C-alpha cells in the first residue's frame, strides 16, 4: 500500500469516527433535552400561573423544542437525495464490479462527501447546544420570576 493510499485510508477512518462521535453526542443531548422537557412540565404544571414566568418559560420551551428538532435533523439518515451520493447509498446502485472500481479508485470523493456530512451534523449539533444553553437561561429566569412572585 502506497503512502497516498495509507493517508486516504487514515482520512477516511477519521471522518467516519467524527460522524460516529457526532451521533453519540447527539444521542446524549437528545436524551438530556427530553429529560429537561419532562422535568419542566412536571414542575411547571403544579405552580400557580404567573404571566411573566409563563411567557419567559414558554419561549424557553420553544427553544428547547427547536433544539430537539435540530438534533433529530442531525441524526436523520442522509441517503444522497440531493444528487450527491457517496458511501453505501452509492454502492446500493452499483454492480459488484462497479463497487470495486469506485472504492478502489475514488476514495477521495467518498472522504469529501463524508466530510460534508460530518460538518452538517456538527453544525446542527452546535446550534442545538446553543439553543439548549439559551433555553436553560430562560427557564432559570422563569423559575426566579415564579419564586419572586412577580406579577404583571
């Protein structure tokens, strides 16, 4: 195996590992978001209505639902629907001989496609984390408004 082939194999493995890392982080954050939603509902339904807290808490929950949507988008399978096909969605359309030729000759294209997929996943994950942080601040503010008995 030449140095170039070894480098391509290493790059391919690295990109696949990054995708796996992103999916693992996304799964953990999705579980966290679900727990926060459930916990917020459990606590909030027993509290007396307080308009400022309801408004701030409602915005916070909307951000949390948005974060969950981004996380689900991140783990949604990409089957190459935009004409960009690489990896197993491409291989499913090829014969055995074409797969051998494609895998043997165009690993760089596969790396490029997988890298774009990894960047898209990380972008969704990053935005979801940002929304979750903003939501946390709003839910804390709603809790303080409720505890302080602010009235409008």
